[in-house]
């Protein structure tokens, strides 16, 4: 079973997006934000989940069920 950071990285790769692409879609976060999430160096807040949902074009339940 994937943990949240792995699910996020997997989805980004499925969409053929770089970390910079995702950060640009989020508009308020630098590329390092995505990198830190994927490496497990940053805790993810509910606000972050909402931004991730939009950037990755997924529903929050996808993220939750993948964990």
C-alpha cells in the first residue's frame, strides 16, 4: 500500500508532470514544496490537500484511498 507521499509522486508521474509543473499549477507554492512533500520532509495540511487536489486533478478521496 502506498503512503501519501508515494501516492502524490506516483500521480505526478502518471500525469507526466515535473515538480515545477505542479508548483506552477498550485500558484502559491515553490517547487521545493512539492519536493519536500514527496521526500516526507513536510507535513501536509488540509489546505495543502486542497491545493494538491486541484493541481493533480484528483479528488481528495483518491489521495485518502491510496494511502
